C-alpha cells in the first residue's frame, strides 16, 4: 500500500494566523480527500513564520514568496507534487484562460 503524504502548515500564533492556516488546511483536505493522509497545523516558535511542508520538504514560505499563498496557488503546487496531471476543475480553466490572453 502506498503511503499518503502529510502536509504541515507552520504558522505564527502571535501574528494571529491560526484561522488562515485552518482555512487553508480545510481547502487542501476538501480538494485532496483521497490523496492526503492529513494536514497538520503547527504553531511556530519563530515570529512571522508561515511555511508549508509536504512531508519534510518546504513547498511554500511566506517570506521567500513575499505573500501568503492563495488557495488556488497552493492547490496547484500540491497537485503538481502529489497528483500530477490531475485536473483541478475551474481552477485550471481559469489559469489557462489567463495564459491565452
């Protein structure tokens, strides 16, 4: 049996980013119900941190990227890593419409 991957969202509790993190976890779990083992929320001991890991690999860092991830953006990143080729429906259609302009 293939082990399903785990995503961890590490957030700064002092910055009040718990709700943002919980919402993002919900978005990922709703989209990748069959592909993910779990999405964990981990309070960071480092102020201002908002990082997302697939297993031990950093896949998004707020400071590096200069912004918080949009749900669409994060879903595409996760999809490309755990389910390449999977269609994300309207998210992918919107992206291809932008690419054509």
